[in-house]
């Protein structure tokens, strides 16, 4: 789901070397880029997390997470911090690096507050360790942040959520569903009655590899010549990047102890329950919505695309849920603008988007620095009522113009109803 790794995908053929940045470590040490420049890349399971040292180890490389780059605090993409009442506090940094710990994730950092009407709690606890199952179950070695006791809590979280959600969706699931998800008898057989389960001792938690660390950057050195792999081109933590798509077969609202959930194909999907990992829900016209909108609007038959992480084969925890029909009136007017193409040499500026509801409205664009808005033609899809546009402008001075406003007006009076700002600086090419 993260898009920052476009050059990792092409790393076997070409890598752009980033110029030296001003990098400061968590302890105040300033480091400089090693010359000649040495690059590094990782995309693999996390082997170790050194909380005091603020490092992550993957693919045999120790990645030093900096405090800031060019004066900007460094954040770990894919991560999230929540307040006790569910407010988003941004991504994890070196200042709160201990939030990555499995131990803190199963206790201190849980958020049991409601995610909204009928949405259930924000975070009930992790169901996968940041380490592989076999490593997390092993005896503590040195200062490694893993233990069988912590892993047991993680596995119990998984089974508790699984069973609770199966009980509310079982009308559309097979009788052997729990067995396929790891609930087994002493002989390895699947239970036939979800209300008379075999002893917990015989259940088989599905094995999984550790969370994935995607990072890219170059090697830096301090005044003493010590080397540090600084991920100045990006650093992402993912438990996995599994995907499912299709029509919703069953929907169940959340409760005080159970998050909202639905069934797609043969998989139960619920919201991510790990307090370290971000969650995003996209509704109509690509608008980001909170879990209460999902609970209020999602219906059987709706089509969804879910990116998240599986435990086993049939239980998915959604990190990004794209349900393009989600909408409640309190959301107001929604306008999107994306897929920007901007070329300085030709002055070409092109982008696309959607808006909703379009009835009785006109759509305009106002380039930054311009007082004259331009009409944006759009078409309305009769199936869902969403307005879609594809806008192209030529001869734009893209060394000056790096942002625009999309403006919605009343078709009868011309009154401005909604304005939204979009910065496309990152899409500008020479």
C-alpha cells in the first residue's frame, strides 16, 4: 500500500543516489554521508528491534532510525500512535520508539475506547508479532524484544477475535471455518460445534514471518568513523501486504468488545487491531472516513478492496479498506484530485478525480496565484451518482504553480459551496 518505494522496485536496474542530508541521531549526534556514496535497501522480515539504540535489523542490515533529516522529524511510515481516546498522534518516531515493542503493544498502548457508533474498540491488541512466530515463541536471547509469554497473548488475541467474529458471520461461512483457522482437536480434527470448542492446548496458531521492513538510503558516518545506515529515502513497517477484493457477503456492526467486521469471499475482514499499525478507510470519491461511517454505510453487496495482513488463510485485518460507496450526509461535499502529471519542459498539467454529490453543482479549478477559475467538465456515473473528471492544461509555468484549488459552486446561483486545496509538488518533473 505504500508508494514511496518506486525506486526499490527498479533497484536492479537503476537507483538515484540522494544528495547528502543533514542527519541528527536520537542522542544528538550529527552524521555525514560517507564518500564515495554507498547505498542500501531492505525489504524483508524484521529480525531485531533495539529500543535503546533506535535501530531495526532486516536482511542482515542494521538500520539506524534518525531523529531528524534536514531539520524535519523522521517518522516510520505505516505506523501510528493513538491517544487513549483514539485521536491520531501521527507516526512513530525515535521519541516514542518503544511503541514498536510487542510487549507494549499488548498492554500499555491498547486503545479500548469506541471507534464510533457501532464500530467497536479502536485497538484490541496485536494478533501478529513483529518477529516471526518461531522466533517470538523462543526463549529470550540477550536483549531481544521477544518472549513466549508475549507471543501467547498475541495468539490468544487472534483466537478471541476470530471466534467472536465467526459466531456473528457463521451463516455465510463453512462449518469447518474455525478448523481451517487453527482451532483443532487433539487429533488435529476440525470442531463441528463452535459453542463446544476443544481445549485451547490443541489449537494451532498459523505460523507467520515477521513484520516487513522496507527501507532505502545511504551510509553515514560520525566523527569517529562509525557507520550508520540512514533511511533518508524512506522507511516503512508492514506486517504484510495481503489483498482481497470482492462483494461483501455479510456485515456485522461492532460492539464494546468486538470491532466492525464483514466477509469477502471466504475471508472475515475486520479493522487492524494492532496499536502500532496505521488504519485507513476510503469512502466515496476517495474520501477518508472514520470507522463509524463504515459501520453506518457498508452493506451486503457492496464491492470493497482490502489491503491488510492475514493470520492464516481466512482472517484478515484491514490496514486500508477502499469501499467506494461509503457516504453519510455529515461528510458534506467530497472532491478528490490525484494522478497528477506535471512537466516543466512542456507546461503540461494533467490530473483526475471525483466529486460527490454532483447534482445541481458545477466544478472549477483555480491554480495557485491565479484569480481566474477554470471550468472543469465532468460526467456522472448513473450507477453510483459519482461525478468523474479528467482535466488537462497546457502552457502552465510549473516552476511557479505547484498547487491548485478544486472549487464546487451552486449551478443556479454560482455561490461557492466547497473548496479544497491540493499540492502537486511531488509530481512535478523537469
